[in-house]
C-alpha cells in the first residue's frame, strides 16, 4: 500500500498518545489491559494496524463521553457530533479542534476563483447535531467568507422513504429548495455546499451559474460517473467548479483527484493522510487489500490526538485506485453502499 511519507511516524505517535497512562484515553487504556499486547510499546509502523481488531462502532452509542476524553483534554468542554443514521441512538463523536484542522487543511485544495475569499456561501444540508454545520461555517470563515444555512433533517427524509411516503419526501425536498432559492434570489452568494440530489433539484429551479455561484462543494449520496457528468455539464453548465468530497463525522473529509473529465467523471477520493487512512479490503479477508481497480469494502482508520479509531468497516464499497500526483497514496473510487448492506441502507437526499 502506498502511503503518506509520515504515516509510520504519525501512527506510532498517536498510538503512544492514546495508550500511554500519562496522555491516554480511558476506553483504549482499558482495552489494552485485556488485549494481550501493549500497543504503546509494540507498534513500530502502520503495518501493525492489522494487530488491532475492527473498531466496534456501537461503542460510540453506548460508552459515556468521558471514556473518549484523552487525559490531556480532561476538564475541557467538548463538542458532540452525531452521525446520520435512520432510527435509534446515533453514533456520537466528541471533539475539540479536529473539525477545524480537517477543514483548514482541506481549504488548501480549493481555488480562490471558485471559492473567493471575502464572499458568501450557502449550505443546504443537515445542520443541528452534525459536525458538518460547524465545519462548513469554519471553512467559509477560514477563507474570509460568511455562510447562510438552509437546514435539512436527513433522518426525517429517510423515514419517509422507508415508509414509501414518497409524496411527503418530495414535499419536504421542495420545502428545502424553496428556502435555498429565496436566499439565492435575495442575496449575493458565491459558493454552495449541498448534496448531489439537492443540487440537481436546485438546478431545476434556476440557473446556478446565473445565480452567481462560482464553486459547488458537494458530498453525501452516491455519485456515479453518469451522475457526475450530468451535474457538471447540465446542472452546472460547465461554468461552475465542481468539488466532490467523501466524508463523515468519524473521518473528516477526503478530497477528490483533480480533473474529473480526464477520468471519465469517475470520482477518486484520497483520505487526509496521515490523520486518516482509507483502505479497500477484501470483504471475506479484511486483513488483505484488494487489487487496484477492484471492488472491496472501505475500511477507515482515524488517528488524531482527539480520536483514535482503527479499522472501522464503513457501510460503503469502492474501487481501489492508485496514487496520483496530488495525493501520492491510495484512493477510493465510485463509492457506493456496500453490497451486503445495501438492502438496509436508505440514502434519502444525503
């Protein structure tokens, strides 16, 4: 696996941090007591990742938040972010500065022409307990801009679709788009963040280039090459820069390989190494990577001083792609719901 040049050192540092009594995280310190090995002393490189089992995401639902607070952060109030989900208790991740760091680093991938400093952004998507709300505003602010918001409750949309109440789901989408159109008609907006389905719906109501949008930052539901081509050529009229991302509360966000047209609009995402690593693994033998340009399940490892999460199996599958000039480590392409899980997943509009 081709990786970031600092990955081994970063992995050792983060493992020592979370597993050492002086700085460690209660959840991981307790885990190590019965693990049969000492990660703080025995990890030498990222190759040791497979000594860890797959992270149990249910722990983020059941464990008290204090169990995830590294000793260096004790006594500091934290933010609480929720994953999407559909019903029941969502997974929750706590944090302090990670979301700011993630999006400040991502800012370097955006052009000033498409996302001009000192402008105005509009986010049409889930706010509330989602990390995305604060992250998008921080990204806009970091670039010298301010941001308008139109809220979306993805859980409600998913519930309507699951119950086959398609007319209500459509009415709710119309309600959201109505608000976005109002902002775009009454205010000067340069950049837009939304989901592929909402972007398409917005394009039915107005010309996005004529509305003054120069850049669209887009993430959420599955984007096939056909979807992506349609969004770029028809919805954005080949006049607006399209920046797809793959991200979530547990990882942050992965940037896309530049020049979508040259790749036939097949989107390849590269994780923000060394803070997070995406591997495409064999679903039947998850210690093994699949070959390049082969489908496999997406495995996420997140490594910051605030949060350590090894080998979490996402509910996604992807093609493993080779490194590129901009990101000299493996990528994941054409991300979609994992085949064995697809029947259980309702994508909704996000």
